C-alpha cells in the first residue's frame, strides 16, 4: 500500500484538527492515494537576463528563496516583475542565467514539469463554471495529486463553503481571489507564484487574504513569490523583498533591513517616501498616537 505521507498531508493533518464543517455534497471523482513527495523548497535564481526587442528587461538578477519563505518582487510599472515571475514559472525563457530548484537546474525544464503554479492578476477563472468546478478544474488530468479531504480543507481554510455553487459572475472580488487561490493550492504546487493578487481588493479583505497567504506558506512550507507594486503590502507580507528598478536588483533584504538601511536613492524615493506620506496622512487623521 502506498504511504499517504507527503509534506502537505502531514501539515494538513495538523490543520484539520482545528477545522470543522466541510461542504457535505462535494464529490472529487479524481481522488486516489497520494504518493510520497519530499521537497526541499529552495529556489535560486542566478544571473537571470532577458531582452525584449534588443532591450534589457531583466539584467543579472540573482536571489534565493528558502523553503516556506515569502518573497515579494516590488517595483514600479514596467520594471520587469511579471517577466521575472513568468521566467520562474517556465512560461518565458531567460536569455541568460540559471534557475535552480531543489538543487536541480530547471532552466530548460518545461513549465508543466516544474510543478510551479501561478495565480494571475485577473484570476483567469472560467465564467461558465461555478466556484467549486473552477477549484477542481485542474485536477481532471491529475489523478492522485490531492485527496478529497484536502480539497475540502482548502475550501474551509479560504472560507469558500457558502459560495461553491455560485457562478463566477455572482462572486465578489475577494471571493474570486480566494477561488483563484484555492484552484492553485489544490494542485499542490512546488512553488506558489502570485502576480499582484491583492491589487483589486479593499483594505479589510486585503488584510484577510494577506494573513491567509502567510498562514498557508508557514503551515505547508510553501515557497511563495508574490509580485506587487505596493511597498506597504510587500513589507508587511514578506520575509524578504526584492526591489527591482528598470530590470536590475536595487535592493534585496528583509523588511527591517530595507526600512532601516535603504541603501540607495531609488529605495528611499520609491519605498520610504511612499510610506512616510501614508504615515503623515494617518497622523493627520488620527492625531498624536500615530505619529
Ligand atoms: N512579450 C513581450 N514582448 C516585448 N516586450 C515585453 C514583453 N513582455 C514584457 N515586455 C516589456 O518588458 C518590460 C517589463 O514588463 P513586465 O510586464 O515584466 O513589467 P511589470 O514590472 O510586471 O509591470 P506592471 O507593474 O505594469 O505589471 C516592459 O517594458 C514591457 O513592455
Ligand atoms: Mg506585471
């Protein structure tokens, strides 16, 4: 008998104990036992370069993401964030450099074989299917990836049970975002890639989804790379932030390092100034205790 014991299942078991009430009428026709899969989630990018139309879009990008770490790619519009995310995913080939995953060079490996998965900025959900059908869509040809219990646990974790039968057009922005996240998580990606996943959400929903992303990365040791152009989001969500300026690494460090040692004028201008303006606005609204 196959051992039902991979990284996610062990960690999921812990989580299950604190979860109740799965949707009772769900059927997962593709459920089979899950094979053993031990992953050391270290991702290394080494000297990545990419040109479009003879122009450098990414130039000598190197950084590492540890197992279960959340890294933000932060930079202004057009700085190369999505291109870098697509290179990690395998959708775009770099012109130079290597991608090392789990100690193997995956630079030439096709996207499907890498087992990384992405949540696109526009969610890319199927409008003719309901929320639940969207969540399990990718499992049609992936027998044995996930157990029925695990799918239900992801649905509960993202508080989607009341919305499963709704068509995509009947969901709010935050609910669509959670469906897109659930759809990606049930595939049990080796790496979770998120392209501006929070940009369309309002403050309260944004904070709640931020916390969910953090708890998923921690609980399941899921290495996560998230693109954003919002400094506050990057610095409050991530373990480390890679700041990109016109395709080059401007700064790579923890939120504390970036705030206390910005290192260059671009970081001061782009990050620190924006945060100080926010702080100033809040101080004006609420008074001294927020100074
Ligand atoms: N397929 C492509 N062909 C030609 N140029 C491209 C292509 N994809 C991206 N670019 C260019 O590469 C640069 C970086 O684009 P990219 O989408 O990575 O930026 P971004 O940082 O994600 O921006 P945004 O915050 O606006 O999403 C831009 O100048 C863009 O026009
Ligand atoms: Mg982009």
